[in-house]
C-alpha cells in the first residue's frame, strides 16, 4: 500500500492495479553515431515538478549509447535528485539512459500517467525507494509495484483535459506572483540607491538647514582617532573625487578607515578545519552565514573553543562583516560577539560617529562595482587595500540615522508584501496537489456509465502482453529534420 492515505473507495468503472501491470519501460538503445541528427533529451532539459520540457540538445553532441523514444512516449528520470522530472515529448529522439522510456500505447494515456507521477504519493514513494551510493536510482521493479487507481481510458483523457485547464489558470496566477516578487526586488534596490544618493532625505535637508556637515564630523573623528592612536596610525593618501557622482550639500566622500577600524578576521591554525578548534562557547561566523543573513546576523553554524579563540580574534556585537572571497561583498552586522576567518573583513565604526547600518546599506548598492576589482580567477576575491580605498558617500550623523529609519520603514512594507506573496505561492503548490488528488480519486470530472470500465481495459492489456511477451524493437528514429522536431518543444 503506497498511497499516503491508503486505499480508498473507487468510483464505478475504476480498478486498483500496479504500474507493472499497465506499462513497462522500453529497453531500446541506440548509438548516436549510427543515426542522423536528432533531438536529445537529458535530465537537464526537463523542468522539475511541472512535467514541462524546457529545451533539448542534439545527437551530434552525444557520444555514448542512449535510449530511443518516439512522439508521445513518457520519459521519467530515475536518478536522484531528479525523480520527479517527467515529460511527454511531441517528437522522436534519444534520451539519457538515466531516463526511463514508457512507450505510447492505445491502452493508456501517457499524459494521465505524467500527472500521476507528479502527485505527491508517487514522489514520496520513489524518494524512499532508491538504491546506490554514488548515483542513487529508483529500481524498475520497485516502480512496477506502485499501486494506482486506474480509470477508464476515456475518463483518463477527460481528467487530463481538466487538469491542463486548471493548471493553465494556476500557472497564470503563479506567473503574476513571481512578477510581483521581481518588482519587489527592484523596488528594494531602488530604495537603497535613492538612500545612498540622498534622494530619500531631500525634504528633510530642506527642513534642517543648520545640521552639522559631514566635513566637521569627519574632522572630529580624525582628531579623536589621532589622539587615541598616539601617532601609530597610517595617513591615508588624498582621495580623487573628480570622477565620483555628485552628492548632496553637507555630505562628504570618505573611506572606511576614516571613521572606523577595518581589519581581516583571523584563523591562524592549520588545518583550519581541525576539530580541536571547535565545539566551545564562542560563535565562529563563516562566509555562508553572512550570505544567508539579512542585515543583522542572528545565527551561526559553528563555534570555537578556547583553543580556537586563542588563534583567532573575538569581534564585538555591531561589527560590520564584509566577505572578500567566494561571494564578494556579502554583508551582515554581528548581532553577537563572534570570531571569523580572514575571508571576512570586519569594520568597527568609531563610537557615536557613524551609523553602521548606513554603511551596510551602501555596500549592498556598491556590490557589483566592488566585484569589478576582483581578478578574473576561478576564486574571485578582493583584498583589504581595495576595500579600504572604496569611496563612500558620508552624510551628517543625524541624517544617517534618518536615512536608515526611512530605508527600514520602506523595506518593512516590502518584506510584508513578500511574505504574502510567498504564502500565496505555497498555497498555489498545495492547490496543484489538491487538484491532482481529486483527479486520481475520481472527483475532478464526472463519470460516464457508457465508458469501457478499467477492468476490461486491464484484460486487454494482459491479453496483449500474453501475445507479445518480449517487446518488439522499434527501428531507429525516422530521419526527420532535427530543427523542425526541436521546434515542437516550444
């Protein structure tokens, strides 16, 4: 019994059976070099969860033996994690041997079986019954034991028509939701861009003409830092602002070292993954943690013990973390004291002289430009010198606070809208499964008492199998124009 809810009462004319009783995979193989140009389907060409064929390749690109399929055959990916990749192509061709080919027959609707394969109980069944270590696959004999409720052939076709109509409407709604998500992403980007250019606070500046300019603030920070450094601090070279964009009156172009400490994290011990360093009380933040954070970092996946802390450095809560390797210029502000490796730069602003959230928002907007500094290597990275030289538009402190508040107000509205869109997308996925559930319980379309019952259909399938115990091999794919066949995908 494989259904998530077990067996249930079937409509009149339906029958319980197994996949092995009604279909069996073809064993036809073909060498691509033996045929003229013909479409090729691999697992990468099938969209997961939808039954749609996205694209195809061609036999000239393939060298090893492949499976042969014809127009209307059912293709099912048997290799994890592609178990719910299934399609019914409308042309002849060849496919990966990791795809099972179920030939089109006059006894079954392959389109009906396609949707049956996309229903959650089949996906769950196949996911739980794979074998193999390097390339886990579902076994053909395991698939043949899967139990399904079989409707009359004419009802199968009515069910397919109804599913496709409902799914078309559902897909239109999903497309609208996804477009709204894309618009929200662009809106967030436009908010940040307007913020760091001073456009969000134009009205505020008109209402507060006597605010202390950033030049005075930077000079005060400089004196304070020189006093505390006692002559040990390196002087920054002059900044060329001639090619930089215009900024509002009262703002100044500045660099991170002018208003805070900028240093790489530390992880001196080798090897870095030595288990002796881990399992203590001190959070150890890595580039992946930064990448998945949204502004403030509230979680971590690893901790240092006393030995780990000794060979590293503990940065205080409020430090801005900036990745300089792998994913360049991902940012997050520590919500707790933590260590991190030298693939992350820490920026700690001077107390009460800078709003670190403003700096974090700016680096988000400058991320693409920062990445242009990275050398064209397999592992892109930038160094501390490059990061320290980046020009940052620096507003008066009170305006920094105002900009941050306005950003967070607008982003909060966008986040709430995003949550609603996500909920609706999940609801659409549940609705898709609900439609399939009704379809395979006989509740989606009305039954017709004049339909040939599934019991007779099964008898005909058995009789046909008894006459041809071994599947007759089909010939090679017909030599059609491959480009015309490929056009049938779209």
